[in-house]
RNA sequence: GCGCCCAUAGCUCAGCUGGAUAGAGCAACGGUUUUCUAAACCGUAGGUCUUAGGUUCGAAUCCUAAUGGGCGUACCA
C-alpha cells in the first residue's frame, strides 16, 4: 500500500474518531505539497470543517496530530489555512527508491488479460506520407506501447486505403503523362513517384476546368464534365469490374507505394501486426445492412436507399447504403469493424483518426450499439488535431505539405551539424555516429509532436527549426547520456546501497518523489490515451535530475554511503527516462 | 442555419477527479565551467487564464451565454 492510500484511510478514521462522522474515501483530496511549504504530501482540509465545526487551522491540526500518532512514517506536519502539509520521513523515501523504483518490474503492470486493437496510420496509396500522417503514426505507435505497458495485449493494425477515385487519378495521370516512368528509371521513391502524378492530375484537371469556364460553362458543370475527371471515373468503374489492364496498373503502382511506405515506416520506427486493405473490405457491410433492416434499426426509402434515423440521439439521418445498392464509407466501416472483431476478438478497439472525422465515428459507434453488438462499447475514436502550417492547412494536391521523408532527413542532418559543432563524437565509429544522429534528430521530431495533447491542433513552422534545447527530446536524451557517463565511470552495475538512515537533500527527495509517480503516470496516459502525459513527465524528471546533478556531486560525495545512494538514484532516473522515452518510441543514447 | 472541438506569458505548450501566490520551454536581459558531459544550471522580466454571468467555503478547471478560430453537416473517403 502506498503512503498516500494509507494517509487517506487514516483520515477517514480520524474524521470518524474525532468528529463522529463518516466520510467517503473519494472525497478526501491529497496532493503534492507546493515547493514553498514544508512537507511532501498535502491534505486539503476545507471539506472536513463541516464535520468538525471548527476553523480550518484547528481542524488541520487535529487531523495532523491523529496522523502523526498513527502513521509511523509521518514525522511532522504544519497547517496553512485549509492545508495540512505532512512530512514523511526520509527513511520511507529511501526505502521506496531501493525497493520499489529499483525493482525490475517498476513501471510494468502485470497482464490484465484484455486485448486491445490499435488501428493507426491508415494511409491513402496515392501520395507519400506528410507531417499529419507522422503525428498519426507516432500517436498510434506510442498509445499501443502505453497500453502494452499497462498490461494489455495489443494488436496494431493498418487499414490501407488502396482503392477509390484518388488512386485512379494518380493512375490516369501516369498513364497519360508518365511515359513509362518507374521508381527504377527515375530514382524516385515509389510513393513520391505516385504522388507526383496525383499532383499532375490536379494541375491538368484545373486547366481543363478553366478552359471549359472560358468557353462559357459554369464552374460547377466544368468540374463535373472535364474530360480527365470523367476518364478517372471510368477507370474506377473498370477497376470495380475487374478490368485486367486497370487492375494491372493499379497493382503495379500500389506495389511502388508500399515499398516507399515500408521505408518511411522503418525510418519512423513504427510497425503493424496486420494490414487490412480496403480493396478487400470495401464490399463488406452489406450483410450488416440487412441485419439492421431486419432488426428495424435501419429503414429503406422509396428509392431503395437505406438510412438510420438518429434524430432522437441529437444527430441526423444518415445514409448507410446507396439507392443503387453500392456501399458508402459507413457501410464498409460497419463491415470492417465486424471483421476486425471476428479476426481478433478484442475487448477494445481504438481508431487513431483525425478530428475531422469525429462525427463519422460518433455515428459509427452509435449504429453498432443500436445493432446490439456486444463489443461496440469497447470502440474508441482517438481523435487528434490537425497539423497546421502558418499558412493554414496542408494540402497534398497543392503541394503545400511537409513531406515525412524530407522532414526526417532534415532533422537527422540538423542533429549531425549540432553534434559536430559541440564536438561530442570523439571515438565514435561511423556507424555509431549515424545511429546517434538518427536517434537525436528523430527524438527531437517525435518529442515535438508527442508532447502536445492529441486533441489539440498543432502548429508547425517550417521556417523555424525544431529545437534541440529546453523542452525537447534531445534535452532528455542528453540527461540520460550524462547519467550513463557517470555510472560508467563508477563501473556501476546494479543496486549497491543498503537501507540506512541518512538525511536527504531537497533535490534528492524531490527526485525520489518524482520517480515514485511514474506508475501512476503510465496508467493515466493509458486511461487518457495520451503520450503527452508521459512526455511531460519525463521532461520534468530530466529537469529535476539536471538540477540535482548540478547541486550535488555523485562520484565525489563525501561519504561512501552517500555516493552509493546517489549512484542508485541516478541509475533509477536513467532507467525511468529510458523506459518513459521508449513508450514514446524515442531511443536514448549512452553517450552524446 | 445546426452540431462538435479549441481559446492560459511576445511565441510554443503544461496545469490530474474544482483547492494555497497559475507553471515550463523558446525569445530578451544578467550570472555560472581548474570540480561527475554548458544540448546543462541559477536569476530577472513577462498573466484582467478571450468576455459576461452562474454554482461553490474556494473556479484556469464545472454550468450558461457571447466573441474569435478550426472542423463537420455529401447517395465523397
């Protein structure tokens, strides 16, 4: 039992003994003591005054006396207005460090027997990945790691949107203007090559619209009747009918794209247990439509289209099947949800998808509930904000995107320059240098994206490079390297100090307190699906260590016992940083 | 029009289920290295938490409205 739980229980008893009143455990508020006051744990005593019928100060003192008497670890208290500040003995904190924080399974929760699926990335195959996808990928990967650390069995899946009009646009433009260009012939990465023709299509399309408008067509008609869009639509129909030539072109270009994506995923460090392809799933869901009609959840209009009426839930009427019997997005998502459940039998399923689709998922989940799917309550849309440029939203068609591959390469290059300037790679082999630059460059990028709450939108200014100092990945990586360097000098292997009585300095105590918070942070991060919780925690921890490092000497501590203790404290900090960063998908070096 | 989300220092962001004088980083200014890595540390300055009501012993946090910004509201995905 943690000291906090112990305190809460004793407060309950204290209120009962002192004021003959019963109080709920939940209503007892405990928090960290603010730096300017003495103590580590603070009890808010305002709520107890209605039982004590006394002033907050007096109530606090009475409860303080009670706790002092019954909890041996508490050795002092002070009262400031309605706040009871408790001082816990240094012996307790030292014991926590040695027996809890330094234990091998610290921060790892036992298996909870639950299975969760995380669907993320989910790219379209008509263009390369950009910064928005990077945020998605990092979020999905990190959330999967966090859930796993919390004891879940995690299945990562990628639902690839490999069909549809947008892919046909790239295909058509390549066919018309590509002159047989291939990744091999041009040296272009496959996804970039296909993306190039997506842009070309759009340029040509706009040109044709302009011509038609010039000839007197309305804008709306021009958009509908431009020859190139008609051709793309025809191509889509041919694809759907299985036309051999179109299918051949489609699979060739998709193969290029997949090779490109693999490279990007690999560089980013993300992976998947299974890929789903929309070309396999887009016809699914029709049986669910039938099921819904029979259950009376859906209704059919005169023209044959199928709808659900969600007005009683404060939403609209929503189409689930077209009049011609073909699928819409919702149809296939209903089918795919069922497929994913049938495949893996998961307890929870998380969709990492941008907030522009909030409404879609609200409706999707509601429909599945109305259909009585037992697993519907385990569905969750991890909605995240768009990545904006100073100029506004990124648009692939208009080329105003921050390309994922380029950005990663830039970051690694900057890391190289920085590191060389600082002269920190003496004695590194070329391979070690390359690894280090990648670790730092991507560490900066990943931390930059993950430190922000997923829900919030994120501003990226390509003209201002991502920082390597301050609230950044490299700051934390540096702290880790610093610790490892000290430990290496001491030839530290494993826990070396014993339990003994000593007085902690303020920073030491703060550091231990911070380390003790780690498991709670991990579980909160899982509950909120928020890597940002971990990012900000690890930053605090690193900052605190640097303060400690600056104020106290580790290797040259006056007393051997103190030296050993500080080595243990440093080691515990290093592992916690490493583990926390690992949950973000960020590596930490031993030297930098 | 209707619905959802966001608004905290010049900039980028924290702030747990309501709790003490709202915190970091960057940028600015000043200081710290013969001592374990200065990608660091310390200090100064910077705030009517968008606004107005309400609930409460207590509100950046909860409720209502307004303002500003984003997104959605397709027989697109």
